[in-house]
C-alpha cells in the first residue's frame, strides 16, 4: 500500500525530508514504526507522537491505502 509520511521536528532533521511516499508491505502501525527505524536507525520510537489522517493515535491501528502519517516529537514546555 502507498502511505504518505510527514516528518516534523527532530525527525525532519534525521531524515532530511519534509515528507515521502512509500510503498509499504506491512499492515499495522507497529509494522510502520519498525520499517522507519530500519530505514532511519537514529530514530527512537519511544519519542514518537503519531497522527494518522490528522488524528493522534496511541494504539496499533491497521493502516489503509493512502493514509497520511505524521511523525512528531513530544512538545516540551517550560
């Protein structure tokens, strides 16, 4: 399936990209996290905040063709 991945914050710095379209063989968000960690080994998923089609997710939903996945860092205030 084709997915659009958007990178924000530190993830944009690591990947050197604002976005990319990938052909993905997995089915669930956990599969996508593993794919991204293999492609960009500097990324640690414990610091990822993820939205799928503009909705934040915390579980492991099934992904669908043409989903837009945004990967962001937690926001720290002070």
